[in-house]
C-alpha cells in the first residue's frame, strides 16, 4: 500500500500540493469553529506540533540520500 501511494505521489505537481494544503487549512478552520477551546491552548503547544510535523519533510529535503 505504501508503494502504491509513493508511485501516486510522484504524479503530483506543485498545484496539487498547494491545493491539498488549502484543503487542510479549511478543515482546520472547521475544527476551530466546532471546537473553539482549541484556540485557548498555550502557544508553545502550537510550536511543538509545528516542529513535530516539520521533522519528516525537513529530513527528506535536506538529509536523506537517494
């Protein structure tokens, strides 16, 4: 299954990636509207989540050898 998605992701263009990001932002806006307590978290949690989410892409971009 992972191989299938790896082959499919190679067909993506920058437009597909950006549209996926916009869709994810819209889902987050919906979640914030449904659960407003999310916005009352301390900003450190947001920084920590952003850092954890950025680890894999940064590793692949700068350190992974082909």
